[in-house]
């Protein structure tokens, strides 16, 4: 069943805590809407897209070329955005699909940060980044399981920004800039800010 872009945007916003659609979000939703239309034409399911994105992240361990690693991370990120858009377009959103998506995201990010370690990010920083991002996402998921809508706050380290962090680490490694540790520390600071933003919003909801 085909839906309009307006209805698609409304459904997406409702599923994400009534986040206002503007700027980068609006641009991405315009792209993902048309990708969802194409995939629906070929009868591709949202869970299949989730699975393919996860496979792309797992395959990172078998790739040596950093350019290919960057492309696989980008592909994984696109799959992560498109699977949800496809579910909305096909009216197939479900708790089970959301669970698959959440698990795939956390596993994928663990793969990314393992690669970051091989690209000279200290292991303790890679672990800290993963723990902070996973905790932030867990808080959102836990609220949803308690019957509250998803937290409608956009933090400085949403998943696209985590991918950008990886692209930056790859760039620094490829060109031999020895500042990956400093970049990782800066990103950890942003992760802490993001976590506090989510917890502040959660506290205001639960009080």
C-alpha cells in the first residue's frame, strides 16, 4: 500500500517522540522514503534490510582496505535507516522488528569500535564509547517498554554521528595523523553530554 511523503513523515515523527522534521532529518527522510518505495516494489522486507546491514558490519573483520571498511560502515548505516522507513512505508512496524533493529545496531557498533581499536583508538576509549551509546539507547528502549513514547530529543551523538566518528578515525589512520586518541576523548565527552540529555528528558517524563 503506497503512502504519501506527508503521511510517511507523520508516522516517522510519531514513532520518534514527535521529533520535528527539519534540516538533516528532513533530507534523510526524503531519501529514505524513495528508497522504501523502490524496495517495496521488489517486495523486500524490513527485517531483511536489517540483516543485510548487520552482515555488512560483521564483514569488517575480513577486510583490510580502509576505503572498503568506510564504504561498508556507510552501507550498514544506510540499511539501519532504511529498514525502519521501509517498515513505516509497508505499515509493518512491530515490537519484534524494533528488537531486531536494536540488537543489530548494538552489534554493528561493537564491530565498528573493534575496528577503531585496530585503527589506533585505545581500547578503553573504544569500550567507553560503546558503553555510553548503548546505555543511551537502552534508556530510550526501556521507556518505550514502560509504555512511554520514544524520547523526543536529538543528541549530538546519534547513530549517524557515531558513523562520522568512524569515518574521521579512518581518515586520520589512512593519512597518518596521530591524533586518534584526542579525537576519541572529544567524542567521549560528546557521548557524556548526550547521555545526560537523554537522562534529563527521561527524568522529566517519569517524575
